[in-house]
C-alpha cells in the first residue's frame, strides 16, 4: 500500500476495512494467508527530502515489509491499523519498487508454492518509470 502523505484519508479507509477484508476472504476459504507491506518513495533526493518527514528518519523508505504471510486475520488487522502515512516530494511514487520486492522476495514475504497468489496494490498515484532515476544520478 502507498503510505505517502496523499494517502492519509485512504489509509483510514483501508484500516476500517481490515476486518471486512479478512472476514470476506475467510468466508470463501479457510486455507488463506494475508500479508502487508508499504511503499512511499525512492529513498534519495530529489524524490524524498528529510525535512518532509512528519515522524522521524525511519519514515524514509522505498518499500517496507510489515507482515509475513500469515493465516492470522488478527495479525493482519493489527498490522494495517498500526501504520501511518508520511510525506514525499513528487507525485509519482515508488510503488513499482514495492511490487518488485514483493514478487522477487518470495521467502521473505512468505509466498507458498502451489498456491494462488493475489497482490492488492493500493495507491492514488502513478509509479516512477525507469528514466526517473536520471534525476537521482543513476
């Protein structure tokens, strides 16, 4: 999920739906796992500036893995409810970086073999494209 500042109102909506999400999936099958992660922005200038952080320096990240895949709906609810958003500089976000991490880091995320994988991507902005890295000197 996008945790940039513009998602503050959307995060509260997702937090209020955490129980519904877990309960709805649980009504379809008892053999499911839920995980949770967030992204904000590429963690370098000119995309992200330290002075914009509403909390502390730990709020500067491209992707944060919050909850391994679990069959505990309560752990999912807790993970979603305890998180908060943070600011960044530009409108495109680091969402593609987050998607790549979730797809490539199978063991860390906890994806099961021989299971259907569903990734829900929640954002209000487009993602950075490859040539955006030129701005950061890449």
